[in-house]
């Protein structure tokens, strides 16, 4: 019996090796890119064009903190040439077992094929001093949801273009051109095409990040009109909401809120990852009433019952926003993600 | 088997360890404050985060004061001062800690991740209609609750880390308090795993759980019930089947997930009960002998195939087959074979609230074929001829995460040995009276509550029907609790 089984095992192994040799077509183009989250997948498609084949592990509707490390994901990583992760420990619950299972040296941390997209991102909310789990699910490296700022998506495009060029130096120019187009697209959508043409995306980006954009647009003029009249895009659309107080479920939009000047008065979740208690929820409701807050923003994967109740009791509107591309209908790529997000917020606030 | 494979943000203990070991010279570690109620960061206040300069910070983590521009640094310092002045009352708790984690706006400094440490404690309180003597036979698992009153089921210290570019190391050190009140320390596991073998291979070597089925290689705190299934206790002993050896696991290049595992391990000792268990122990009334290793046939061999399919995006199936071959110590030439089939099916909607809801079904069936040597009396005459003893059983469990953070579940257990009766030198043997071979049914119902990923409270009811019990039926109730602190090893699916 034993001998028979061992023989069977040997035969099976031989068969599998033959199958492997037969199916090894990896040496050919395009590069096999695997992204943990849809945002990175979309940016990789934008930058990589037809030189990449992109697979995304978590779909945009999922909570990126809570993804099961399914064996089928191990398979995706087994065949990857480039692996894009969010980093900042967002995926710490599921990426390490996938990497270990995939046994793929090309995408191991430390290899050129492993790319942490948080590289070069100015990270917000890095806790200082001592942090313990008494505070719940605290991200020790800071807030990981940086793709909710369109300017950060431009940095991610840089990172991905660098990684692709390192793997395929011959196509570096191709990637650089596509990256530039993607970044210009973001600039125009954020600041308006006219302003980008007048001032240049690079300068606007720098001014917006340092908080000097408004002052600059007020002080400078072009063709007899103040530059502030030339501001278009999402920033102009969102201007009525600047400084507006809102309530969020989780600290998932800090980067977005910084970019567009929204002011979060409170969070439904008192401590991340811990179910909020009733006294806190009552506090949130009274904050909403006191501050006359119009918007309680959440994501489709959070407990809708609680969020809805808070919004109803406070007299605000419950606004489901996507956290990643694909998170709600219509948010199918980076640009439409922000189109949907900004228009949803404006509508809910009655602006 | 991760009903909570989800992550809750893990503060790497390694950070602390790294600071302790590779103390950053420019950052004299602040004296460890004797754990005062660390003022929780006021998360509710919308912090007016200072706008951030666009310049990508220099990639030099050592100088965490490397703020983009000096004015920015000054501004942040000023803000820290204001904050301290504003917070007034709590003077020492909110030390500005200028050189610790980077201020908002800088790239987080990298930390040398040397070792992950975790401590897990699992205990139970409960009672049973079976008396304590019978209870310890009903609950034959080493981590099962076996007292009327309280049981320390498992206290585990886990140390792990990456050794170098080629290897990682893992170890689990277990402490238990046994029925006599004695504290027992066990090196449950200590092994290396390769990180960089070619051809999709992975080698594991050291002391480790044999990769048979789903439950055997898992640790008690990841179990979905208070106790282990009856058939596991019977075939793999109180502590599970584990030993010293090496394992090679190959991720096949097939278009679906298929992993082939083969291992060779020592077959002796009390953690290999179906094989060369400790001399003097008995199996089916036969006293085990000393049986040294004479050839490669006297080691323990495992073959396992694990596959996985996703029929839909929300449903995952993980079927597996396992087989074990090794010597047993009832005689000098006797062998044991164990075969198993397992299936795990999990449904979880894509849009889920931190892992809830879900439905998870897990079943394992196992068969052991044990060649028992002939029994010879002192006179030299054969009293009982050699026999092939078959033991089999299964468990099937359904877990339903119906509402965060609650999970309800049921499990059915069945185990029996083929009816065997022998005449042995010191009396007769009947499998019906052997608590490790009689016919058993168990029905268990469980409800678990998870205040967070790192603690749980669980209530379980067991109905046992066992041939060996004089009254045959037993009812038991257990309350289990767990705390886990430190780094958390990755969950398996």
C-alpha cells in the first residue's frame, strides 16, 4: 500500500512538472502586475498601458483591512512580476501569508518586484509617543488611506513608473509618457484645465500641498482677472464645502478632507476596530445637532444600521462614499472616483 | 480556519524590541514610564493637520528631524508646545518625544523588525455530569477543559522573526497547569522555514506539527470550539501529532491552487501516540515496547495534497487529502497508516463588516489502520494473534458569524474502533470499555463573542454519548476566555 502510494505520488509529480514546463509563457510580454487594492491596479494600468497585465486582489467594495488570504490569491502572487501594496500596515493581516505561500522571489520584500506605494507619500496622523491597543486599531505608521488625495495618486504613479522602468528599462520612455499624461489628467481635474495651462501643474501641486494655493490665487492675476477666478475642477466645485463640518464613520478620508478643507467634527467609530458604545453614539448625535451637520459619511462595508441611525437621529444625510476605486457605482477609475465622491458630497450638503 | 482572519491593526511589538536592541543613538529611549494610563490620543478632535510641503522628504530615516523645510520644523515644534500648554493637566503623559515617530508629513521612519513576540492565554471554567475521572477520558485532548471548575488550557509564548534573506524562524513555547497543579513547559514548535527556494518549494525543519488535515497543525487559540474533536485526540494524542523532522511543500504550477506536502519526522515519543509512543503505554490493551530506529522505515512519513477553488467571489472551497505511514511500538515490525480527507468551505460576502457575516463549514474524516503485534505470554506461547485494528471517525462543524462580533456554531463528532475483544495475559480487553476506542457521539453547540481581535469569550455545551461511561450520557458546559497580546502571527485560511 505504502509503496503504491509513493509511486502514485511520483507519477503525479512528474505530470505536474510537465504541465509546468508546458505552461511557462511568462518570459513573454506583458509584465504581470498584481495589486492588493484597486487604486494601485488602476494607476498601474494607466502607467503601464499594454505592457502590463494587471490583477487586483481586493475589489473596491471590500474593506481593505479585512481581506481573507485565500489560496487563490497565493496563485496570483505566484505568477507576479510586480506586486503593488498600500503599505503602512494596512494589509498586514493578509499580505504576509500570501507572500509566504507564493514562494515568489521576484516579489519578495526587498526585491525590485515588491513595491510599497506609500513610499514618498507625506503620511498623516502618525501617532507620537506611546501607542497601545487600548486605543483600538491604531495604525502605528500613520493613516494608510492616502489614495483619497488625488495629489498622492500622482506620487503613486511616479513610484509605479519607476518600478516598471526598473523591470523593463527598454520601455522606460513609454511608461514616463503615460505617467505624465495620467498626472496631467489629475492636475486638470483637480485645478481646472485653464489654471493648469496658466500656472503649470507642478507649481499648483506644490502650492496646494503647502497650503499656499489660496493666497497665491488671490494675489496673482492673469489677463486682468485674479487667478482665483480661473480655478476649476474639483477644488472649485468643492469650494462651498470648505470648512464645512462633517461626521465620518472611520478615519478613512483624512487625506481627502485635508485636500478639500472638510472639517471632521466627530467619528461614529470611537476607537478604530472596536464597536462604538451607545453613549458615544449619543454624543455624536448631539454634535450633529449642535453643529447643524449635514453629512454623515460612511463606506458601504461598515455597519449601515448604526450609521443610518446616527444620521437619522441627528437629522443629517447618510452618504456612502467609496474608499477605493470600484467602491460604489460609477467610481471606476481614479478620475471617476473623485467625480463621484465630490458630487455625492455636494449633493448631500445641498450645495 | 480564520473566522477572524481579519486584521485589526497590529502594533508591531518589534518596534519596541527594535528600539531596545538596536537603540537609535540620537534618540535616547525615554525611561519606560511604568505603564500609566497612557492618555488615549484624543481621536475625536479633528486635528487641523498642518499643510505639508510637497518636497518628498529625504529618504534618510535616521534623522527623523529631517523635516522638509526648517520653517516647517519650527512650526511643528511650536504646535507641540501649544498642544502641551493647552492640554494643561496631564504633564508627563504627553511628552513631545521629539525624536520618536516622525511628525505628520514626513515619511514614517523604518524600524528594524527583529522579533515578534506574542503571549496568548486560554482558560476555561465549567462543569459536567460526568465525574472528573470520566471527564478526563471524555475530554482526552491536552488543551481540553478537564476539571469541574477551572482549567488553564494553554498559555503560549510565540517568538518569530526573519533570520536572514533565506530563512525565517518560528517557535511556540507552551505552559500548562496539569491536573496535579504542576506547571508544565513544552517546546511545542521550533522550526525554520525557507524564504527563497527555487521551483516553488518551501522547506521547513525542526520541531513542528505534522501537516495532517486542518486541525492537527493549528493552535488551540485558533480553534472554533473549547475542545478538540474526539477523533483527533484518539489518533494524534492529547497534544496533537508533532515531532522533529523536515517538510518540503511544493506549490504546483497548475492553474488552480494545489500544494503537495511531504514530510519525514521522528516517530517516537508521547506526541506520536499512534506510532512509536512511549514504552509501557498501551494501545488496545497491548503494552508498547522499546523499538529503536533500524532503517528509514522506522520514521514517520506524511503526504498531503491541499487544493482550493473559488466557485464564486464569495465562496471558497479548500479540500485536502492526507496520508501518514510509520512504525508502531506494539511489535518490532508493526506499522500504522492513517488516512484523512478534509474540506473547508467559507462563504463571506464581499461587502462585509470587519469580517462579518460569514458561514464556515469544516469537516474531517480519518481512518487509522494499526497493526497490533501478537501477544505472547511469559511461557512463550502466543496468547493472542496479531491483529489489524481499525479506528475511524469524523467531525463536522458549521460556524455562523451572524452579527459582528458574534459567532454561533454546532459540531458533531463521531469516533469508534472496530469491535475487538482479546484475551490478554492480564485479563480480557474489549474495545467497548476502552475510552480511546469505544463508540462515541458528541454534539456541541457554541457561541463566541469577540470584544476585539485580541480577546474572546465563549460558551459551549457538549452532549456526550460514550460506550465506556457507566451511564453512557454526559452533559457539560464550559465558559472559555482568551487574551492575546503582542504581535499576532498571520492567520491561515
